[in-house]
């Protein structure tokens, strides 16, 4: 409804703590007045009925990691950015647990411990100490729905486990590893609760859910009135209450922020150069810089990115560079990716048919007409690279354009050299050297633990590379007679 009641918006929260501001034009870009709710008290104060178990939270993967292709080869699925946060960041930030942990694939565990020293990683003993809320890393749900859940409760969306609350009187076995079968067995004897929210299944789900999640996250985050922080030369189109700009952000003159389609959040230490235009909903993460950018609706940028050109409904995890002109649309980009000047992707077929994506080499129909590209960490593109609609690019790949659209499937640790996919000549060594240099420029280090993970991914994707090279060789054999015929015609003409 265009003007829902407060009870319709959040029936579990005290009504006097809500300010409802419906959109004047009903809905736009899939956003409804439901997410125009602005909280006038901190999240923790609104949800003052938290039970003890909510002070202990853990996040788990449920075996669907391969569905996200290259985006989850170096990270758990609960670290994928959607809205302002990943699923893990959202739970820790909004619920503020006293301690938290994760269950992730064993090959990721050491790197995760290194990056998150306060996390309990794959620790069954910790889980068994007290009731703990376990959250599926693919679940985009509303945290307040968990406020009154008790130990021994399992929340489901259809046949998929969204969350459960452990019961110390029924401890997990010592060899518990958080596999889907183990979790399903554990939840089988728990009280069944049907829950709300959405489950991410493929990378394009991150894109399609991002605009709505941006509005939700803006609504629940504690923030002071930032109007006083806005520079006088900033042009805001729409209600200024839908814009948050951190006091440490630097905004040049001649910047336009349009919040009529959704809220915009500008994090700490962001720099926005003159002649940038941002349309909401949008999130710009800590330390990111925008250079004369045309940021269309539905974008999320993680920390320390460099963004320029035109970007529409796309997610950039963090520490990636798209400084130059070129279009990025309906796409998800990992960390430490660098786009050469004029790198561009297509996100719509010229016959308006549904887009398919060769995710890890397997062709999947997305059921959507607007799908861009999905690019793994540490990949680099050269000048004027052109990505086809629905392209999947693996980890640590090198892209050199050949004057035509690039292949739709580029495996991890490969290169496109004058239009042909090739294995990297020296294996992984040159990629590791490039990563060390690129990360040092952002005061980060490629640690030995991360190097070992990259070597693991290199080995585990060997079959995918070989299959791609074999397919290309077979295709080349089929095309060769036609290529020779055309060459003969040219030579005869000469």
C-alpha cells in the first residue's frame, strides 16, 4: 500500500518509536513506503527485548557456495556485500553481540581467523557454551524477527534453514562442521518456525535485492541529523532526511545527490569529486572516492574503491578500481579488481530476451533481462575491454581485449590474449606478484596464508580451465575452414 499503517510496517516494535514517511509517488524501482520508515532511536534501544542468546551469534554456509561462482572462491557467502553490509556485518553491527563466530569451509578458515581476530571460527566448544543464534549466510531477513526466539527454535523459508538457536542441553558433536546435512539433522528436532525474508542463491540475486536492502539498512541504522554536515554547495534533490553524509567525508562543489528514488549513505573518509551525480538508493563505503561519476540507482561500493564513469545497479566489494570512463551495469565485482580505461559491459541483449550466465562454466538461465558481469578478486582488464551480457570472470585473470566482445566464461587464473583464452604462462606466480604490489598501494599485505588460499583455488579450478581451453580449441577447429576460405578470397582479390 502507498500509505501503510505503522502496525503494518513493524508490528513487533513499539509504535511510538517510529516515524513513517511514505513515498509521495507510491513506489519506484521496487521500493515501497514500507522501507521509508525512519527510526528515531538506536536499534538496540528499539529492540530492548533481546534475549541472552542474541549476545552470541554465528554465521554458517549451507553448501550453496558454488552457485556464486568466482565471488565465493576466496570468501564465505556471508561476506558478500548487499545493501550497506554483508550478512555477517549486518548481524554484528545491528545486534551488537558480545561474541560472534562462523562456520565456513576449512580452506577459508585460516584466512578468516587472520582477517577477523575476534571471531570464533569453526569452534564447536564455543557454540556449546551457551545458546547461540546461527544465521544462514544467504538469508536477507529482518533482525527484529529474531527478538523473541528461544533456544531450540529453527526458522525456515520453505525447505531451507534460515536460522536456529542452539540449545546447550543438546550439545553439538565434537566433529560438527556445519554441513547442510548436519544442520538439517540438528534442526529437525527443534521447534519449527516459518520466517520471512529472502534467500540469495546466485550472484544476480545480489543485484536484484540490492536496492530494497539499501533502503532497509538506511532505515535501521542509528544516525545523527547530518544536514548540518552538508556543505552549502552540495545540491540535494529531494528530502534531505534521506541523505546521510559522514562528517569526515569531503564533497566538492557541483556534486548532485538525488534521493527521490531512495536514500543515500556516504560513509567516513569518502571523497566525491566535482561533477559527480549520485542517485539513491546508494551506499558509498569508507574511504571510497568518486571521480566525475554518474552513479545510477541501486549501487553499493565497499571500502577504499575508486569509482568513475557510469555505474548502474552494481556492487563493488571493496579495494577495487573503476577510475576511468566506461559502463558497469547490473554486475558484482570482487576485491582488488582493476578496470582499464573504457572497460564496459553489456547488461541487456538487443532482442530483450532473458540472459544466461556460464557460472563456473555451467550455463544457467537467470530469468532476467538485465544481467551484467560477475568478476572474481584480483582480476585486471586492459584498455577498452568489452564484456558480453551475462559474463563470468574468475579469480586473478588477465584481460587483454581483441577488438571484439570477450568470451562469456573466463576461468580463474587464465588470460584472454587477443581474443583467445589461455592458461597463465607461469601459472600463479605473476598474479601473486601483481597482487602483492597492488595491495601494498592500499597499505595492505598479501599474507602467506592468503597466498596458500590462492594456490588452493588455483589447483581446485584446474579442471574448469582445462575444460574451457578444450572447448575453445574445438570451436577453433570448426571455424578454421571458414577462416581459411576468407583468407583465400582476400588473397585472390589482391
